[in-house]
């Protein structure tokens, strides 16, 4: 799968999550803020801006990319928990309440 496809998919998910969180009036923890910008979407955690995109040509800082993916998953979990507390029984996925992690290993 190319970085163009990954970046586009992440951009769509950031936009969807940002709209869901705004509609539900979710206040994300740790000063997180979703910044949908198409295939160059970002996520702010406090004063740090994390890019949710990569490029094979320019290389990827995997530490920062993994931090961005983990923060994005935290946003998903917070939005789902907020809606569950409000009685919204949408199809959010598993009932596992443990913290989720995600990372990208070195690729060839």
C-alpha cells in the first residue's frame, strides 16, 4: 500500500472523528485537537503538532508518527466513551476498555 493511500485514509478518518467529536461536544483530554487537512492531516497534543501522514521519498519519523497514531486512537476511545455515557449505543467496536496502542515498524 502506498503512502498516498495511507495518508488519504487517515485524512478521511481524522475528518470523520473531528465531526463526530464536534457533534457530540466531546472535550478531548490533554489539549488534543484534530486538524483535518486531507492527506496532510495533523493532531495537536498540547503545543506539539503531530503529522498523521508520511512519505516514502522524504522518510518518516516513526516515533512521531506512532505518537500521532496513538493520540488518534485516544481520541477515538474518548469520543466513544463520551457517547456511551450519553446512552448512544452506536457500533463503536469491542467492549475492551483497556488502552489501545498502535505502531508502525520499520518497513522496507
